[in-house]
């Protein structure tokens, strides 16, 4: 189950961060997302280290914390998508699929003329779409 | 890692035991220890001590009924108590002594063998010769050698007392191979031999021991391996069986336990001793042994790993111990196995394998929390795993340098970056330790009977099995071990847990991971660790350290705009500074928090989550408002509300008011942002210009500012704005009076709304006027000094720019918002002083030309004025002609500034020394004295023209209108004037031959190619020189004198120049264009083709007109214009023709004229002459003839002429041709004119001196 | 993806925007107007680049390197995909000196096709007689006003792809019009009609 989804901008600033837990560990999730940015930087700056996902938008598993897993995705416009899940075994295809759908949702959100690029995403429709995508995560629905 | 037993951490060393002959032990053991690999020795003085090696009672008991998986001390035992080899040392005299001794030896051997056989320890017998008698060795010695090489042979020969059969008997008894019977000579007489022997013996002993211990360990290994292979499957299936008949008898269980229990240690024993020994060897061994070593290594790993797996299988199965302790024991053993495995892997450089192995280890045990009461034990264990692995990674970090290249992990389970770095493990270790602490606190609070924990925990000791602990019961004088029940064990564990202070451990771990994350440039991970670290410090109320770490973290979050995290950290910081009691920090943090971009929607938190949040509480708008209120209460003077715990001794005391600085990078920019924009770029001094001051604050509640102070770089422009609502502050800075005070209707800042104030500013001082800062005073003791920013270059608020809000301009006018600057350029004041250059006409070359300069001050008084004079060529080009190189030649400048004359003629340099005065040829600097309003000051610039060149004269006056301020900027007046230079007089000259006397100048006849232009004069003949001076200026000139100076004195002899007539007494006035002539007669004395005649010196001056008289009483200085006359060519004329005849004749009256031909040469000159006819005369005589003129003599022709016409008539033309020179000489026409009167006139001669005679007819 | 809109509408919107900014909001402050128009273009460029990179991604999802590794790839993206998405054609010519100057040439820039300016005055250099010069300048200014918007779009797209740049348009040689993207290195698009 996905506990947190985040969109992070150019300057590693959070553009959208939503947690899907009842527990009050929101801060912890913030921390996790923020720390995973280090891994993203690492992979982008010297990509030879990360063999399979070379120059792919999908960055794969960023790092396992004590009881979470963090996956990352980097668009060509240097916007980072990160989600944190508690599932122990996650299928790669699911993650890619998730990110694909998430990306389209994001693009629609920022293409809204009333959205100023570089600012936080406050669109409600986006939030709803994201929550549906999150809910449908795991059951391999085609994008 | 340190808390592991030393024998576990370090590779074991094989052990050898020496029995008997204690005097030798030291030397031997030291030698063996220095052996590579080292061999430890267990020295037993005599055979009575050998029991230590024997299986002790306890062991035998345990082997029957094993209490645990793995004995705590088994490796230790193999290192200290159970040797691999026993060396029995017998003195030779015992061996070869009387039967009693021999019997003693035999019994000792027997006992020893008994002991040794139990553990199948290898045996070596050493026979020691105490005394050696020196005598020649002979042949039979060779028979005695017992399979020893030559040196021993000699020894054996020395040991001749021991008879061979005794030796053999000894060998038989000892049941050792002959080569394990060593004969040892204790002391040899000759040092060299001794050392030799010692070395030899030791070498032999060492090799024997090494070999034997090696074989021993290998045999042990093999033996137990076979046992495992025999039993392992059985143990498994036993386990399985055991699984479903869980109710079986304890006896049965004990057997299973025995099996498993004996599998474990034996495996371990083999592997440890074996592999570690090998690895030890590997360190010194060469590449040659690599393959073998490697093989063993892999094997060792394999053993460790399946030991580990068997153990893992045990978990579900065994119920030998109560559940909790069983789990603890298994975990402990697993820990040690894991430690060994990962050590081997890492030292082998197989980092990835090690890490994956650790992963599995972690994954397989993470879930085994065990009983809830002692779950903290699990967390402690976990954290220890991570810590140990981290330390292992660190120690072997040298081998994992190449990780950057390797492809991480498997595609399905990829390794992530941090798993390669110890930081990750430190971090998690700290994390689990925190878990442990919290669980422990929970458990402690749960267990109400805290006191009796202590009571029954003291008698608990660790048992002989790893990971077990038993109670020591004292029955009389005997001690008995008793297993604990789980309840007891829990109490014991709790008591143990209480003894440790975990916080410091946690802090150390976090710090370690913080540092190592920082080393690998993972700043966010590092800052997260720093955050946890700081929180630990906070929890143990070490607020300063906490604050310092929180600060570091906060900067990152600020920079990347993680508001929620920043809020959290700031909350801690705020609390810290409150506890420390530093008001400034407290207010700063509070203000920043209050101004964070947190909308109320962001933090919808149910209150029961309070624990999760720091002292700041949940990030929400109400919380911001609370903080806002609190801090402003504090500012107003009420101390902080007592609601929050901790010594809140915060208040701002009046004597030291609080002053916050907000600069361009300060995080407090969100609190107050001041943008200042002038409405235009340049302004004249004293002219007011508009300035818009815009203030923005993101504080959630409106802020009332009591007083605004706007400060400029020109302090006199500063002004203050008071709030109309508020009474003027008494405490506000009334220090400087006379400051402008504006009054604004309202000075309230609302969140995210610009407060725009427009005022006019007037600056008297030219230069840059820049608004530096805006100080907002709230209350009497609090002020925020905010650096002014210009809207053009203002970068947006760092945190708020990500917010979805409407950007507003600081100024209403968007163009001003784009281009507005906080600085403005104030121009120079325009001068109110006239600078008059009175120049009259063109300057004349040679004269010193005066340009009068008048400085008339109309509006300004002139202080410290200075006059700059500069002349440049009007046509561009420089004033220095390239021809003259030498700098001091007066002509090097065509025009030069000679000097500056003061108002009344005297030189300016005489006036005081404070005046600057600098004069170069084309530049002058002159200081102008103080001139009051309405007064004027004047001076004259004196120039001299050397060439007729037009010149641009620039004069600029710089002065300061205000007295005595050096800072006051200067006003400047510039004037320029073009002056053209003219040559005053042009001097010309002409040479004329004497009247009616024509020398034959050959150069005239046949002009030499070069001397064409040079005038030629006849030697010793008077000729006339006419000098003419023409005034070509526009002004009338006065000629004072004209003369010819003959410069070189030899020319004085060479030619004489007389002035015809004398100097004009009264200066001849030369109107423009008029020419003045003067006649000189010149007689060359020497015959030279180049004769310098001299230079004409013309002294003249301007004719003083009226205007100059009026402006200056002095008449213009006289000027000398000199003109060098060209050289003349003097030559001796061979023939001179002169005509003698009356100047006039009367019509019809005959008269005679003579033509004299003088021959000045030594030669006879033949000349032809001819006389042309003329219609106005009739003449008698030859018309033409050829005559000879004798040398140095003359020939005179005489003609009688009768004029036929009156008036000025031409005499018949006479032409002479010299045959010798073939040169024709024709006298000038002018010489051959006579005036013919129609009738004889009367002459009245008035004055003799009169040259020309005017005829006056008289009837 | 997405719905489509008639091109004439787009044209008229742009023209309307330009005229609004030049003749209503910032009368006789052309630089300010240009600034605002360019800013609008910038934002549009940012958003378009988001969606177009997404399109690219979907199109080439099988490709092994969908992420741009260097500037050149991004520039190529601008020239090919972005341009064809925006102007229904690709750049005609892409030149670069390898020190970062890129010259993008579009011989028939879509948005200028309907813009009228007679080539006679266009070709005459404006130095001959002042009257023609002023008229020339006027038309030039108007055209350049219309070019600020596409410039902004390109700039926004590039900077969103991580290439900070400043785009300027000069139409010195009409009908060929040349808009210059000066990045940290400079790109020159010459757009010929």
C-alpha cells in the first residue's frame, strides 16, 4: 500500500505531497521523501552506477528504510515523482505503470492555465486523480 | 563490535603445550610466538599439571546433557586450554637414568597419553641434554641418529649417554613417529654452535609444531565434518519429527538437543580454527597458496552459512528453554555466526555478497520480536546487528572503494546506494536503539514491581552457553546453576536494561551516521540524522548542542522550501532558545515560524497526534497565529505566557532594547520586506523627488508599526514616519533633532499586502543618494532594521514563491516595479559664476600673447576654486612638432603657455604657498582665491606662438559654493576660445649690383647646377642689399629698428656691410599690408662660394591701440623677429665693364661716354664688343671690334653721342664677349638710360645730401 | 493527446493579446509590453514543454533512453518534436558551433505566414530616407511585438528542460525573420516566410 506520494520541483522543493496513512507519521514521510532526493541526485549525477535504469525516467527503488520502500521517477523537466510504499515485494511493472499514470495526471495539472509553473499544485482534481491512482496501485490496471 | 569476545573477533592461534623442563619454556614459547603464524604455548611446569587439558567434570556432564547450543568459552578453550600439540620434555639423564627415573618417565608418558588421547592431541617428545661433555665424535655416532638431519646427528652424537635402545623404547612408549622425537641440547659450550643448534632445534620444533597443529586441526575438522554429514540430515529429520510430536518426553528432547547442541560447537570449532588459521597464514603467504586458501575459505563460509541456516530452522522447533530465553540464545548465536560470515566476506572483498547476506540476516530475524515484554531486547539486538555491520564496513572500507563502478544488486532486488555505506547502518542502528529505548521505557512503566527487579537480578550470571543466563544458587558452599523461568528472565533483562543509559549511545550513533553521510555528500540524509541527533540532545535537555544541530538542519529546509519540516525544526529551535533564555533567537525563530507559508489546510491534525509533533505543535494557521500573538506579547513587554513549561525567563528589559537585522539573505525577509523605489533616475540637487516605500509582511496577523525610520547614505535625507493612531513614542530615537518627521494615517501591515508609502525626498548634495535601510519600531524596545531593496532587483521570498498566490507589485506602477531603484543620482549644482576669456584678435608669432581671464561670481561665493588651462591644436594634431626632439628647445611647442599674470600684472606665483600653481607648455593649473558674491577676479594667461597655428584654449573653473566643507561637491564652469596665430612681419631681401658697373660673373653665365638660387656677388665690389619687412597682420605695427647682425666674426673680415643711412628714429608705423624697405651696401672680401651675410633683426611691437591702453596701461612688449639671410656666392670677376657718362644730356648737344673695360686677371684678355644702334642717338666710333686688354690694366672706349630725342632714352646697347671665357656680358638696361633734356636746364642745388635731383626749368 | 483548436483562433488570440498589450495596457511603453508578452509566452512554454515531453515519453516509451542526457538532446527535442507540435513542422536547419551556439532555421514560420509587410520597403535598408525608415521601423516593431510571444514559448520550454536561456527576436531582414535564443550559449532560429 502506498503511504505517500510527492512531486518535487527543480530546486528540490516540494510541489505536492500527500500521505495516505491514518497514522500521524506525516513528518516522517516528509523526511523520507526529502532524504530520497539524495539518491536521485546521486543517480542523475553519476548514472553509471545505476546499471539497469540508465537515463530512464524511472529511477527504480531509491532506498529501503526500516519499514518503507521509496521509488523515484524523474521527468525531462527535472521534476521528481516519489512514492513511499509499505509493500515488501513490489512489481517493477506496477511501479512503472503507476508513474506513467501519475505523470499524465501531473501534466494535466500543470497544463491548467491557472496554474503558475513552479508553484505548488493545489488543484483538487489532481488530488482526486492521484488518490485513485494510488488506490488502484498493485492491481495491474493498464494506464 | 568491541563487546564481542576477543577470541571471536581475532583469528584464533593454534596452541601448543609444553610439559616438563620448565627452565626451557620461556625460550621455546617466545620463539614459537614469534613464529609466523604465531603459536601460543601452554607451559606446564611438570606432569602433575596436565589435568588442565583433561576433559573436566563439567564437560563430561554437559556432553551427556547439553544445556545449550554453543558454549560461551569453547574458542577460548581451544586457545588457552586445549592445545593441538603436547610436547613432553624429558631430561636426558631421566631418560637414561636408573630404572626408577625411567619408570617415572614412562608413567608420565602414560598419563600424558591418557589425557591426550581423549582429545586426540598430537604428542611430541623432546629429550633435553642438560650437560654436554666435549670430546671427539667418532663413527658409531652415526648409528645413533634417529632420522634427524646432520645437525641433530651431531646433537645425538653429543647425547651419547642416552643409549639408542632407550631412545627407541622411549619412542615406543610415546607411540610417536621417530621424527617427533626431538633431542634438544640445552647448553652448548661454544656460543656459535649453541646459537646454531638453538636455531636449528627451534626451527625443527617450530616446523614440527606447526605441521602437527595443522594436521590436528584438519583432522578435527574432518572428524566433525563427517559427524555432521552423518548427523545433519538426521538432526533435520529429528527436528521435523519433533515438530509433530511436540509432547514427547524430555529425555528425547535432550537427545535432540544433544545432537544439535554438539553439531554447533564442533562445526564452529573446525571452521574457526581451520579457516582463521588459514586466513592468518594468508596474510603472510605468497600468491602461491592462494588457490588452496581460497578453497578452504569458501568451505569455511559454507559451514558458517549452513550452521546459520540450521540455527534458523531451530527457532520454530526447540522448546528446550523457555521461549524468551531460547529466542535470545538463538539470536545471540546467530549474531556470532553472522558476524563471522560477514567478516569473512568483507575481508575477502565480497562487499555485495556481504551486504546481501546482511539483508537476508536482517530480513529473517526482523520479525522475531519475541514476547512483548522483552521486545526491547529484540530492538537492541537489531541495532547491534546494524552497528556491528557498519563497523565491519568501516574497517574493510578500503576494499569497497570500487563500488562506484559495480552494477548494484540484482535487477529484482537492486542494492541502493546507501547500503554500501556504513552511514546507512549507523542510522538504522540508532533507529532501532531508539525503538529499544521506547519499548524499554514502556516495559519499565508496565512492570510496577520495579524494586524487586533489582532484588532478584543480582544473582543472575551468564551461563556457560552463549546467550544463556542462569541463576547462581548457593547451597552451603556449593554453587549450583539453575535455569531461569521466563518471568525471572524478564525481570533480569529489565534490570539489565535499566542499567544502561541509551541516549548517549543513540547520540553517538546518529552523530556517526551524520558525519559519514556528510562525507558522502548526502546532505539530506545527513541533515535528517542531524535532526534526529538534535532531537536526542533535546530530549536529554542539552539545548545548546541541540540548537546548533537544528540550525544546520533548518538552513537546508529553508533553502529547499520544505515548510513542514522547517516548521518542526523551528519549533524545536524556538523551544531551545527559550530554554537557553536567549530572547533574540526566540523572537527570531518565532517570527520566522509565524511567517511560514502554512495555510490552515496544510495542517489538519487531530489533537491526539500531539506526541508526534515537536514543541511547535502541528503546522497550521491557528498555530502560527498563536505564536504570533505570543511573540508580540513578548515584544510589548509581557513575558511569555506561562502555559509552556520550562523556565521562561524571557523578557526584553528596557535598558537594552532588542534590535533585529534583516538583510537580503536573512530568513526573516518573510517577516518584513522593504522595497524602496525612487520615481526617477536623476534629480537636481535641492529638487524634491518622489520615493515609494513598500513594506510587506507575511505574518498571519496585522502588525502595527509605531515608527518607521528611513535611512539614506546622506544622513540629512533621513526621515521618520510616525503612526497617526499611536501616540508618538517617547523612547523613540529623538536623539537627532531637526529630522523630518512625516505622519502616516496608518502603519499596519496585513499579511501578504503591500503597505505603500510615497514621500518626496530632497537632497542638496550631488552624487549617489541611496536608501540603505528601513527601521520599523514596534513598542518602545523592539525594532526591526530591514535592508532596503530596489524592486527592480528584488528576488522573491524564498519560501512563499512556491505558494500558489497572486504576485503583487511593490508599487502601483508596474513599470516602476520593474525598473525602480533604491538609489538615485543627484547631479552637480549648476554653477553661478561667469568665466570670461577676453581675447583680442589673433596672436602674432613671437610676441607673448596675453589672454585676460575674468571670474565674475554672480550667485556663488567661490571657495577653493581652481582654474585649469589647457591648449590644444584647433585642427586636432598635437602642439609638439615632431621635428624637434629635444624637450627644452623653446620651439618644441608651437604654442606654449608661458605664465599666468595676476590681476595687476604681478606673477601669480608670488601669492601664498597654499595656492596650487602648475604650468606646463600646454597645461596650467591655478588656484583662485576666495571670491565673494558679486566680486570678480581676473588674471592673464601669457602664451607665446612659435608657429602660426590656430589653438583651442580651454579654461575651466572648479569651485565649491559652500565654504569649508571638503565633502561638498564642486561646481564647474567651462569656457573655450579659439585663437589663431599669425606671423606679424614677413622679411624679404634683394641683392643689386652697383650702378653702371657690371662684373663678368661666370657663374651667372654658366650657372652651376647647384648654385642656381644662390645670389652671386663680385669680390671686392660693392653691391646693394635691400631688406623689406611687410606687415601681414591685421594690426598696425611699430618698427623700432632693423639691422643686420653678422653673427660670425670671420665674416666680419670676409665682408663688410654698411647701413645706408641710419635707423629710423621715430618708430615707423606699419599699417597692415604696408612694406618697409632698407638698403644696405655689402662688399665681399673673400672669395668663397658660400658667404654668410648675417641675420636681419627686426624689432617691432604692436602699435598700442586704444583698447589695449584702456585695459592695461603697459604698452605691448617689443618683439624681435630675426630673419637669416641666405648665403651668397662670392667670386672674382675677371672683367668689369663700367660705363661713365653724364646722368643727363641735352637734345642735340653731343656728349661723350666712356666704357671702361678692366681686366682684373693676369692674362691678356681678348674681348669682342659691339654697340647696337639706337634711333635716338647718333654716335661715332666702332660699332664693333675686337680688342686685347692687357693684364691688370684697363681699356677705355670713348664715344661721342648726340641725342636725337628727349626724354629718358636708352643708350646704344653695349655687349661684350670675352673670348677666353666665351662669356657674353650685357650690362643691365637700367644702367644705360639717360635723361635727355630738350634744352639746357638750370640747376639750383639746394641740399647736397639729396640723392635725387629734380629738374626745375627756368626760362 | 488533448483536444485541438482551430489555428485561426490561436492566431487571432495572439494578435489580440499583442495589440491589447501594445495599444491598451502599456501604450508608448513598448519595452514593458514586450516584457509582459514574453512573460506570458514563457509560462505557456513551460506548460507546453511539460505536456510535450510527456507526449515524447509516451511515443518513445520503448526507447531505452527517454531521458535527455545533455543539452543537445533537449535542443533536438525542441527542433523536432516541440516545433512540430507547436508549428506543425520541424525546424528546417539546425547549426551549431560546438561551443554552444545553436542556429535553428525555419523557412516558413507558421505564425508569421499571415503577417503582411511589403517586401519592397522590407528589403530597402532603413538608412535611405527617414520617412521610409520610420514606416519600416513601425512595421518592424509591430512584427517583433508578435515575435515576443513565440520567443517566450521557446525560452520557457528550454528553461524547463534545464537550459536557462534568454530569447530575443530581431527581424532585421524581413521577410526572413530571425529569432535568437541566447542560452548560456546562444541559439539562433532564423525563420523565413
